[in-house]
């Protein structure tokens, strides 16, 4: 998607990613390496030091700043975000399928249940149609109960 600056009656396109090739990206990184390195160091420090939700707000702000600096549009960001979310969801589902034989089921004191493997932790209420999922310790939110998740829960119950 092209973005431009309106100047008079003309729109000057300054970013059209369809025309970018490896040489263009290489030139961009060579010209802006210092800003990118500073942003990367700041991200790493924030991720290691800050332990709260503020950490992810700061990370998002820095990434958003770099993205805006590099010229991506909000549509590009939404597309990238949805691709990342889909990839993480698929990895979590693959982990459920691959680790189902090692899953453990436990009933909690508050009436909920938890299913755990090395990479996946699933928490839900019996009879509910959604469960909370964590993948490698990171919460992925509430997912609707589907056949794969139900089979994962059933296998964990059988494992004892």
C-alpha cells in the first residue's frame, strides 16, 4: 500500500513496498542501523527488566515507533498482527496435538480444571464452551472449545 505526501495537486509516493527488493532493504538498514540498534537494545532491556503489563506497552510503543519510522501503514500492521496471531495459534494447536500423550489433568478447588503440558496450559470450567490458554507461559486469551481442544482435554483425563 502506497503512502504519500500531498503537495499541491499531486501525491508524492515515498513508500511503495511492492517495488522494494533486497537492495532497497539493505540500503534502508545501512542508512538507519543506529536507530534500529538503539530500538533493539531498548526492547531487550525492557523485556529483561520490566515485569508488568507496562513492559508490553513500552515494547508496543517502540515497535510502533520503528514501524512508523520505516513507513508501514496501519493496514500493514494489522495484516502482520493477524499473521503473527494465526501463527502462534497454530503453534499452540500443534503443541496440543503433539503433547497430548504427556498432558496432565487436574481439578482445581474453585471448580475449574487445568490441563498442562511442557508448552501449553489450558484452564476452563466444566460445561463451558471456552477455555483460557497459555502457550509457553504467555496468555493467548479465551478460545472457543473445538474438537481439537476437547480431544486434548479428554486425552489429559485418560492420562490420569
